C-alpha cells in the first residue's frame, strides 16, 4: 500500500521559522570535521529529536481539542467526541492507527498530568522513549497521584543520567506503589484480562508465535515443554532442546504429528512457481513474501507417491499488465459469489495506509447508503478499528484509477491519502518485466555459445 499526502501546508513555529525550512537546514548540514565535533552533533541532534517529540505532543493535544469542538458543533453525541482523531494523527505521523492511539494517549498524559516530564522532553534531557516509560508505569494512578510522581521523579531529570531503562522503570514503579498500592495491585489483576496470542513475521520464513499469559500459566507451559524435551533428549533424541520444545508445542496445539493438517493457509503463488519451478516468490497471508522453493515444499508437504496430491487449488485471474485481480473460482465461497475471498486475497492486510492489521471487515469504499455498489472495485478490506473510524463525520473515501485497485481516503481536515493494493505474486512493472526478459535472453545466448564451443571442441 502507498500512502501519499497532499502538499504540506505552511507550518510556522512561534518565531516564524517554518518547520519545512528547519528540515531543509538539517538536510544541508554536514558532519563535523573532527571526531569531537561529530559526537557533539549527535548529542545535539538527539536533543532536537526530543524537543520535536515534545512539540508533537502539544500539537496532538491541541488538535484533539479542536476536533472535539468541531464535532460538538456538528451535533456528534458526547460519548462519540474524539472519534477518528487518533487515526488522523497516525496518518500524519506515518504510523498505524493503533500506534496513533498510543501516541495521543502519551501526549495527553504529558501535557495535562506530567508537566515536568514534558519539560524534560522539551529541553532534550529526556528521550521520547524514557518519557513513554514514565507515562506507562504511572497509568494506573489518579491524575493527582500521577502529577505527584511526575514532580518527584522528573522535576530533576538529571537523576536518570547514566541510568538504564530498567532503572527508570523501577523508579517509576516504586514511586507509583508508594502513592497508591491498591491501584498498582488492581493493575496486575487487570493485566490477566489482556492475555492473548499473536503472530509476527521473522526472517527466513520463520515467525514469532507469542502467548501473553499470566506468569503462573506461562511458567507451567514452559515447564511442561522442558520436561518433555529433557525426557526425549535422555532417550537419545538428536534434536536440540529448543527444537523439541518447538515441535511439541506445534503438535500439542494442532493435535497432529508434524503440525499442519487440514488447515487452510491460503498460500498464493503463480502457476509457473507451482508447476514449472519458477523463482517468482509466493505470498502467505499473515506473513508476507516467501521463497518459491519453500512454497512448493509446503504445497506438497506430506504427499506420498501412492496417493493424490491433497492440495486445494483455487484459480485466480489477473488483468494483463496491471496485475490487478479480476476474477476467481467461486466454489465453496464464504461470501457469494466469491467476492469476499477475492478482496481479502487482493488486499492482504487492512487498506488504511500504514496499518498492517488483519482484515476483519469488507467495506464499501463508496458507502451503500450513498449509492455505492457491491463490487470488487468498490470493495476494500479493513480492520475493525479502521472500518469504524471511516464512519466518523468528515471522513470520505472513493475509488481511483491506478495500476492496481486504488482508493483515496480524505480526513476531516481535508488531507488526502492514497492506498494501492499490493501486487500479487508474478506481477512486475513493465520496466522490470522487460529487464527480466533481457536478462533471460542474455543467459540463453551465453548458454548457446557455450554449447557451440563444446560441440566444436568435441569435433
């Protein structure tokens, strides 16, 4: 997906200096001539980053207040005021909507409840990450107690000079517990309600399957896997302890020896990759791009010579040149007539710029109530939060012409962002396809030349 914003509006600081001019000045700066000067530059640039983060926090809070006033004048119910504000901040900062909500929460805490921490950020004595740690560890306190901890810890930010992140966290937790032990205990109880399992990609077709569990359950799971690994290792198993634990986890969760069986993973690849040994990478939803050889191995995993290939193939059709998905088989579809699955495969993740969340809702780009049709061109895959944000007053979206399915999202402030569906496996821009063709012809000519030389030498 590509996120493009309209030309930047003139943005002036208090002394009339344009932020754009400040960026240009930084771009023209060069490293100092000596090592000491370079270190001084790095130190001052770090302070500049902190000061910029402090200004972003102040701007975010002011923007939130202005949007709430506008929404109130437009008749938005009190409980819905502020809807979509975090999403606009996320788009402006090129962050995901979830990250935008956290940034707005951080900004409100700094500006309204933790002025000393904000001052340390403005002066460059605290980094944005250190300020985030102080805000996070005092989130369970009342505004009055939080302000008291802020004064205790951050009124003299020099006390953290040379301290690591763990020391900052320990100081904040200790101060919070002294102020309100009950809230800290309640926070620990609430944390258990946040338990979940998540999946993140890792290099080399690996991933991180993470379980966020209460400590007792987490220790019990790890202990059970460790005991099993130790027993197998004692019996002569050649795998490492970590490999045994990982294999046992997969087998116990899936209930199948070897793991994958009867689970649809929607691996997408070209017919050339599957049947002709082509090197065009495949795409695995929830992970991303995977090597062609690995995709073929997964497609044929566990298949023997004496039984048919137990793989369900769905044919997808793309438009020549553009690579846009235009049709597919409609058998065994969850969404009639296969349109929902087509959109999910095409969009891969939420189509809001910078959002990588899984698709939960299939949305009309132009709303049905405004005359939008239920079609591929007017459909987009969105996560739940982005679909709700899009319904807030002032948000608009519309399809646009482009090389692939493209939509334009406009926020209540008039800023526009463009989202283009990611390319499917096998699609290449015309220039890249022509370059690949030229390389293939060169390699073929070299092979033919080598063959003629061998024939001549044999003669």
